[in-house]
């Protein structure tokens, strides 16, 4: 790939399962997963999945969350369910508790379509990610650098790595990245 190549835009509409983990994993680190949808034409996204920024032992439960982020209307709605373990005579049971919805301001999508271009991304060579050839694009930020691995020569996101501490990097893999129309029902409230 030429050094002067311009970083690509992410596809106008895309969706994928994701797996989030740390590299290297520490004993207290959580592995989480879910599914996400991005529609840049409508300026909206949705992410469903396990979300645990804390150890389960600390809070007593794991959190499933569905967040609909509508930057066009400047609002996010989070729907949450807490899953807690409870010991019973029959063994350990999983109990769910629906938590109150949460509304908050949402000025922009979690992952903007032009994140590579706007961030001045620099090409950092070819790598193998999820068994595929991938171009690495590095975006330097004061808080934390990010590396985006896109399918070689294209704009399909395979992996995103964030952080400045090489002993504890946040990794998110997108193993089944799909482009194309997203049904309106995905973004219905």
C-alpha cells in the first residue's frame, strides 16, 4: 500500500458481532461480547451486549445493556438487565433484574465514519487479523492511541486496539463484519 494512501471511510451501514477483551488478560479482566449496528446516513447506532467495566465480585452482578445512540437527536437510551448468581438448594441460579432505562446526551456516534481521516490516521503495514490480511491504521490521541485493522485494501473493520499501556490494551474484534441495509426495526425505541 502506498505511503501516501488516504485512510478509508467506514461503510455507510455496517453491523457485526464483537468480542471485547484485554491484551494481555489480567486475572480480574472480563471478556465481553455483543452485537453492534452503525448507520452513518441516519447518524444512529445500537450496541447490545454484556458490559462490565467492573469485576462481577465487586458489584454482585453482570450487566447486559442495549444502547441506542441517536446523534441526530442528541440522545442515548440505555436499557439494562442485571444478572446475579444466587445459591439455592438445587445449585447456583441466575436471576435477572430489569433496571431503569437511562437517557443521556449523545452528541456523536461511538465510532464516527471518518474516524481514520479526521484522526490523521497513518498506515502501519499489513498484518494478519482473524485469519485475514489487514491494513493497520494508527490514530494518535493524547489520552490513548488507537489502531484500527481493516480488511486489506478495504474498509471492513476487523479489530480495534486502544490504549497507551502495552501491558493492558483494550481489544475489540469484529469477526463477522457485514455491510448493507439495516432494518428500521433495529433502531426502533
